C-alpha cells in the first residue's frame, strides 16, 4: 500500500489544476461523475464542475480520510475513495484514480452506504 500522505499531497496538486484533472467515461474505466446533481454544502447551490474539484481539493488538504481500493476496471488499478459531507445527511462518495500526470474523477455521487 502506498503512503497515503504522499498520495494525499499528489491528489491535492492534481485536483487543483484544470490541466491535470479529467473525467472520461470509457468501457474499460467507467465513471459516475455527477456533481451538478448535488448541492454544495458550502454554498447551498448545485455544485459546478470547478466547485466539485475545489471541494475535493480542500477536503483533502483538511485531512479527509482516504481509502485505497483496487479497481475491477481496469483490473488491479488503484483508486482512492473519500466520503465527504453532503448538504443533507448523506455523504458524497468520491473516487479518484491517479493516471500518470493527471487525476481521473471516477465517482462523485451520494454514498450508497
């Protein structure tokens, strides 16, 4: 398992730059990235794409818990899960995958747990 504090710092850097964050859906690496469908607890307005990335970056910087998981697609790849406060009682489930020089947003939706 990777050092999660090193991963945290890298995720913060990648999430903060428009050039190093992406949301791409492919059959090999599907995503469920839906921030515009949820309320930003900071503003009580719908998340914008930029606002979602800022929220994630700030949460990481503030020490939000990170869990490393192994993906089924692509098989064996690592991703990092955060459960962040939502505007209601449900948490937001965020899954990020580091892909070389960028971070890929794989999930942003209400937690099913």
